[in-house]
C-alpha cells in the first residue's frame, strides 16, 4: 500500500475530479481502507473493486475511498513498469512475500519524498470524522487514526524508523518489518533506482488526471 501521506496528497490532487463538497469526509474516506490492518477484517472488504463500494450514499467519503483504491492500483502498475529489474525471479505478490517487501520499501521511499515537499499536518485533524462501512467499532477506527497522526504530526521529516514503527503497530511482525527496513536502505543507496522511485508519484497522478 502507498502510505497515508501519499494517499492524502493524491486525494487532494484529484479533488477537483471528484467535485468534493466536504473535505473532511473525503480525506477520511481516503485513509479508511488501510484501517483493515487494525480491524483485521478481510482485505476484499476495503480493497475490492471500485464498483462494489457502497457507503450509504456518503458521496465524499466514498469518493475518497475510491481515490485510495485508484492510487493503489496505478501505483502498482507504475512500479512494475518502471522498475521491472527488481522483480526478476521474484515470486507472486501477497502480504509478507518478497515482492510485497520490495514494494513496501518503494512505497515508503515515495512517502518520505512526498513529505519533504508536502505537509499533511493541516489535514490530519480531518481524519477524526469516520463511519464504519464494514461494522468496525469506533474504538478501532480511532486507534487507526491515532497511529496515522503519530506517524506524521509535527515531524520535520519521515524516516525509515518512523515507517518501521508504523508497520509494527499495524502487523506486529518484527522480522518482516526488518526486511522492509533493510530493503529500503538498499534501494535508497542505489542512485539510479532512487531517481526512478522519485519519478513514480508524478507518473501516477498524470495517468489518473490526464490519460
């Protein structure tokens, strides 16, 4: 998954496309899907097909949710096309697999780079709005929202350590998280790869707005 600063920026970049009326509901919708890491509900319930989403006609929340899924989809396409050399001989995707670890590292680098130029702090209070499309408890959603706030609020930069701490709260799998951290460090040391990664977000937005 792209991390949440990426999702917030992407949602804002697509705001005019969705004709957003209530920004609070829209941004809450766009970070909602990854609450599954805390609620432990099936991924298909938060990351299914766009046409399957229904949130009781809460249009701005739903549009934010759709923006999240669109960002996920196009991000994976662009990574595969831009960095195919990283996936030669790698097995199929799936949480915890080698492919998932590589893509998680890439998405973390994207988020760190986005945070250098984009400050999500003014928008973090907006995520306090929530609904529970899949029957999640208010406590679960609040816990998830608080993790996102702690990840970003008031920081000058986002580090590998910050991202690792977030993943630990999400999954509680230290060995897998350490693999993500190690892969992130490796990719950041490769100037060619790092330059390609830094180009990914612009391509994602381009495809969603203009293609």
